[in-house]
C-alpha cells in the first residue's frame, strides 16, 4: 500500500477525506500534517493507522524528513487559509500561507522525489461567471485574494508537471457543506462564514437570526444561488483523483459540484423543514463581490473520474443538523 500524506487533514474537508479513505482502505497508513491553526485534533481521534504531526507545511526541512521517513508517494494538499473576507483584509497572510508555503511544500516534494499531488482549489478562481453552469474551460479571473492564491498554485502545479513530469489533479470545489452521518466529525470554522451552519446555529438559538445579503439579484427569488456539495462527496472525489493520477501522468483539473443551484431562501426553507424550527431572517445590502449565480458543470469529473455527487440538499442539511446539535468540537 503506497503511502499518502494529507496536509490540513484535521480540518473540515481533510478530516472527512481521512475517515472516508480509511473506510475504503482500513489498514492504510496515513500521515497528516496540520499546524492546528484551524483544525481539530479530535477529528482524528481513534484512527489507529493515522499519524497526526502538528507541523507547518512551510517548514521545508521538516516536510522533507516527513516525506522521506514515511516513504510518501502522494500528497493530498488541503492546508490553506480559507476565508474570502479575511483574504481581502490580510492579503499577505493568504499569499504566505496558501502560495509561499505551498511552494515550499512543492520544493520539498521535488527534493524527495515525490511527484503526485491532489490539490484543493476552488470555484472562487473563476470570479464573476460569464456563463453558468461553469465548466473547467471557463476563464479564471478571480475577484478576491483567496481565489487568486488558489489560481497561482494551480499554475505552479502545471509548471511542475511540465518541468518535472509530475502528476497532479486540482479539484475546484463549489460550496462544501454537510457532515459525516456518524456524527463524529463535522464543520467547525471560527469564525463560521458558511451559510448552512450559520442557519442551523440560528435554529438552535445560538444566533438571533440569519442575514440574507441582498434579495434583489436577478434570480427567481432574488437571493444568490450556489451549488452545495456534500463533504463526503468531495472526499470520494479525492479518492478517485488519487487513482486517476496514478494512471494518467500530467495534470488535470475538475469541478466538483452537483450542477444544481439552491438559492439562499431555498436553503433556509430546507433548514426549516429539517429542523422544524422557525428561523428568523434579516435582509441587508448585497456584499461586494458576490456573483448572483455559481453553479458547476461537473461532467468532466463524471466522465474521467467516474465520480458523481450522491447527496442532495436535503441530506446535506440533515447531516449538518445531526452534527450541529451535538458537535464534539
Ligand atoms: N470549505 C469550502 O467550501 C471550500 C471550498 C473550496 C475550496 N476549499 C479548500 O479546501 C481546503 C480545506 O478547506 P476546509 O474548509 O476544510 O478548511 P479548514 O480550515 O477546516 O482546514 C484547513 C486545515 O489546514 C490547516 N492548515 C492551514 N495552514 C496550514 C499550514 N501552513 N500547515 C499545516 N496546516 C495548515 C488548518 O489547521 C486546518 O486544519 C482548503 O484548501 C480550502 O481552500 C474549501
């Protein structure tokens, strides 16, 4: 069994990937590097074959010794800073953590002869869409620092593939949501900025209401439409991507979404249905830089990875609600 290194594996999506990978390969040794700046040690509790190392991807010597000592074949790179709003306020933090530290990781991989990587990219790399659903050949013109950092790393990977014969897959996620059915792991960002946990926290009375930023968009109910994709579906796409890059040298990018858009009001209604709670809403001004509609065309992932999203919005909200009511961290 070849060994994988998961950066950011104690975070939201990374921990779901680790759990899901172990369901498929129960004996697989997995090394997780997470500096725990945002991640949760508890998310990996009880996983016997997982070695969690509290280290930073920007430490070249440490990354080299981990890659060598654990004989890593493939890196799954989730570690990043992920708040769009914060990226606008602190660009340097994002260029440092998402770009500079990734370049250090890539250099360490190069030094150690590790040539396979799966990278967490984002639909934010497209910017304001010219058309929807968005396919992979849509121009990438990010309108925020966060999306720019992800695009820069995609380009670095392409350059490594050309220069050094690496194999990479960049996965452009749309809106990650939901939690594993086990209730053991789920979403906990601090501060939370994602819509579904915010609505569910309002349902639990942890927030007074949910803010809707603009109800005058050119959409059927006036609120923004997004493509919500279950975190376990994302995890499964990574498993398919690892298999894919081992048979297909070079680089490939894939959108990961459901091709189904849900408006903010539709998501709130689904949360009301699942929780049985009245959830107060407040409408405020549009936020700058929020496109009206972001919906994926994920046909390429279906055709080449044999992957397709399995969870619909109802299951996404139901699993998130299960987690939110009794979250362990
Ligand atoms: N959540 C989404 O909707 C979404 C959408 C598109 C892309 N992504 C990308 O997916 C990845 C995971 O996102 P998430 O929502 O799980 O975020 P998260 O913050 O929960 O996870 C990121 C993890 O990386 C760790 N980390 C950050 N910088 C590190 C460093 N320099 N060294 C070691 N560890 C470090 C953090 O401690 C955290 O555990 C990110 O790359 C993010 O940009 C997320």
